[in-house]
C-alpha cells in the first residue's frame, strides 16, 4: 500500500472513531528546520526564521516542521492550521529571556485580575495543529522573571485559542512564565504522554494542564509536577466546559492536583477523571468549585490514590459571581453543584481534614455519591477546635483553607447539602482527637 493511501485510510478511521489527528493529515511534507535557516546554537534568536518556516509550511498545504537535536532560542511563534512541530530527541525550543521578544495575540484578564495572554507557542483559530516528539520546550521562566521589575510579561508555554483538532504528544514542557499548557475555547484535543515540570522555579500561576471553556479534550498518560494547579478545568466563557476526560496521570502540585474552578462562569458538565496518582500536593487532591453562577454537574472521579495532601476532597458551591470577559454580566445568583460521583479514592498522609463540602444558604450541594473511600487522617484536634463556628463566606475565593486551617471535625465537615450518599466510606484518625469525625449542618437526605 502506498503511503498516501495508507495515510488516507488512517485519517478516515480516526474520523470514524472521533480521534484528533495531527496537522500532518493535510500533507506529508516534512521540513527540517535546521536546513531552513533555524540555528540550534542556543544563542541565535530564531523567532523570525521559525515563523517563516511555519508560514511557508501552512501556505504549502501543511505538514511537519522538524527540529533535530539542538537548542533553538525563540520568542513568540504562532502555529497555523495543519502544521505540527516535531521535536526530536535532544531538541529544545528555548524561550527568550528578553520580555520584548513575546507577543500577546489574544489578551485577557485572569481570575485574579491580572492581564494575561503572552505565550511562547500560540495558535489562534487553527485546525489540525500540534506539537509532538521526545524533545523539550523550556520557557526559561525564572530567568525571564529576573529580567523584569515588576514581572509583568509572563508567557504561557503552549496556548491554544479557539482552535480544533489539537495534538500535544510526548513532549517535555518545563519552566513556563505562567501556565504551562492552556486551552481556551478549543474543541477537540488530545494530550498524551506529556511531562510537565514547573514547580521548582518559585513563580506563581504555573498551572500544569489548564483547560478553559473548551470541549472534547482528552488528557492521558501525563506526568505533571506543577507550581500551581496540576490539572485545572476552568470556565471563563459563557458556555460550559464539557466532554473532558483525564486518565492514567501522575499529579503533584504546590496547590491543587485535580481542580474544577475557580473560574466557573459558564459551568462544567460531563467531566471524567480516572486512574490518577496524586503525591506531594499542598492543597486539595480533588477540588470541585462552582462560585460564579455556572452549574457544575455530571462529574465523575474514580480510582485515585493520594499520598501527602492537605484535604483529599474539597467541594464548594458559592456566590462570588465574578466575570472574566468583556461584556459579561454577572450571574444573578449561585448556580448548582450536583450529580457528582467520587469512587475508589485512597488517601494517606493527609494534613488537615478528609472532606470539606459546603454550599450556601438556599443553594445546597446536591446528589453526590461517595463510594469506596479510604481516608487516613492526622487527628490530634482539641476541644477548643471542636467548638469552632465557621463563617459562611458566600462571596469568597474558594480554596481548601477558606474557613481556616483549624476545623471543628477531623473527618468531614458538610454544610448546606442534599441527597448525599456514602457507600463504604472509612475515615481513620491516626492520633486521638477531641473533635467529632463528622459535622453535618443543614444537610438533608444524607445516607
């Protein structure tokens, strides 16, 4: 069988199965970047020459821009439809440490009110696009930060905006200026076998995989050690983030490992996370937050192990009601958080409490099923801690410690909830504790 015939059959099979294909689907041309004027000496700035190769490849019908071993210094480069970057072993795309080498092609304001959008590699409105190979993208974020006072230009490492059929496969991503791998309003993406390292450079907002207002994204076989949330799903746009699956991932974070929210304007639905290993995470292992008026529903999290988290499960329906995009009007009231399944969770070396589950008055968290959950808790709480009365904080930023780090129960604190089911849930305190195992306030139909 000739190569074009075989490739067309593979493409037809991929379309039948609903699997995103890399940009090479349109053309099999492979361009060696090192033979097209791109210099891999680690010192020559290649922004213009890399962009020229990308543009010419796109104009020729698409294909692969291949980087052999070398260190290719660059500022912002923009991928175009039907173009894939391939990084061979020992090839490094190296982010410039000069802030003037970065562009912001789609600016926005993040959840903390900061202007964002600069990126090292970005695609806007692109189709069948991606990056693959065993090489590395190194943003040199720490050095870039040291060259700015204040640190205002904080580039994402990879950013996909209003794109489709994206493939990110096998690459090593490290040292971003801000989020490592970001999808915004993107439909159809596969992230597979990616390694992310962003924890040790002492910068803020270094999320691992960041999915926002997107649909049909699949994350598999990834190893993420991040400074901020490891796998975070957001919804700053008006439509729900939906059809997200993540499986067989290793996650470690200075903040949260698996997180839906904090940005939750459009809401979330049909999200499944399974077979993940969480270690050395300073905040929550699983954080489900809906605080901006959107609905969080149909979320399933199964087969998760944790070793070293502050709170294994943190759930919050609140009424912060923040907006994120120009022209948005605040939602009139808290949305809903319902129809969640959390099953087969085993957590040890927990630092605080097992479960925090909080709605707000007249807006309860609803219909959550916990099955086969094992939580090994520190204990050691006092009678004074058992007497604490927690504030509501309806409009507060949601986080594991929003009610304080001392809580009146050692296992579970649940307030404003309805229809909560517990099957085979065990919470063990390793030290004597004067607090009760659980506190339930304004809870209906818990069984």
